[in-house]
């Protein structure tokens, strides 16, 4: 069987994570339990989980010419992620400062750094050149004009485009027009649509005639197809220790699923299982199931 070929046009960060039972209020100092340094960035997380699934993954992005950038480049190489279209910048690599509480909930501040310097022309060149490309994935930690140009190039050659609008920012009509699938979480949905995803009517009124998936954390996810069908899929009950990167796991697996010919529903089912497993472990990429574990979930 031919490989599922995916390009992720996106961010790569180093995650600096503090775990504390309770998170500090403004002006308060408190002692936490653990500090970790790990691989993150929504784009890189999605690329890495798609690679764990067995996809041929091409990352299109920009790393700092620093130790963080070096270690991400090394990690991509180790995982077999194609980095022909990964450039390096004098601007420091992107970092994310993350706090995780006792319930596994996080708060994140990102400093995009080199991620904001991806050149539009290079992204287009990448999308035009990758052989057998089926799916192009992007998020909102890079400049929107780059995503728009990459998606326009992707649509010209008949690829499927998936936008994870995270973190939220207003999206241009042009970008929405070349986005086949949009995958917000509850918070992003509310910001994009002005209403929380609390009823089928609200969900159906989000993007009539287009495909959307709204991820609902421990409640699973809901699929709304361009035909107007709505399907809710539940998630297994787990004990979360860190939800960082779970949404990215879902998006990366879903992209792999579509690129490998699965139905959207089957791709979502696998995405929910993988994301649910990831929240039982600490970190973003460090929490992702291995290829062998994913095979047991398929
Ligand atoms: O979605 C989780 C990710 O958001 C983290 O890995 C962090 O890097 C931020 O980009």
C-alpha cells in the first residue's frame, strides 16, 4: 500500500513545563512539583503523531539557529520526518511556557520566535514540490498569510486542507474558502462562532456546506459534514495527568486517517483513542503513543 503523504506547515517549539497542584494567582509565588523540557509546538506535535501512525510526513517551518532548534532538527531526523523545507533563523527558536495543574489542565504562553519568519514563497514551493502529497495541515502559531498561500497551492494540486485554528485568531474569508476541514476545540469554536458548541443547532450553523470537527475534551468530538450530517463520538474515560498536546494528537491522527483513505468517522475514532491515551502521560510529544501502541488501537 502506498504511504499517506502529509505536509504540516507549522510551528515547532520547546516546551518548558511546570507542574503544580494549584496554579498561582496574580502576585502569588508558590512551589511546584516538577519541571520538564520537551518537544512541542502545535505543528511539530501534529507532524510527530502522524509519523508515529506511519505517514510520510514533511515539515515546513523555521527553527532558530540555537540549541533548541538543533535539538528539534535532530528529533525530526530520528523520527524520519522530512525536513527539506525546514529553514533556520537568527531569531531564537519558539518556546512555550506551560503550567499544568493537578487535574492535568494547562495554561500556555508561547513566544513564536523563528516560527513567525517562515517565508511565504518557501511554503508554496514546498507544497508544489512534495511528491504524492495528499493532505496539508496548518495551525495558527505561524503567520496566517503563509497558511493561506500554502493552502491555495494545496488546493491547486487537489490536496485536502485541514486547519486547526489554535491558538484562536480571527480567520480571513480567503483562508476559510480554501480550508476543507476546520478543527477547533470548544474555546476556539466559541471565539470563531460567537456561541459555545452546546447544541446541535449551534454546531450546524457554524459552517454550513463545509466540513468541521469540534473537539470536546473528555466528551470526545463532533463531526459536522458538508452534507449537513452531525455525528457525536465519545471518548474513553481516562485519568488525565496532562492534557498538553492532546488536541494536536487528534488533528495529526485525523490527517493521517484521511491521507490513508479512512472515512472521516474512522479517522476521528482513532484520533480520539490516541488523544485519550496521550492525556494519561506528561508532556506533548513525550505523551504520544508509539507506532506499536497505535497499532493496538487501530
Ligand atoms: O498544543 C500544545 C502545544 O501548544 C504545546 O506543545 C506548546 O508548544 C504550544 O504550542
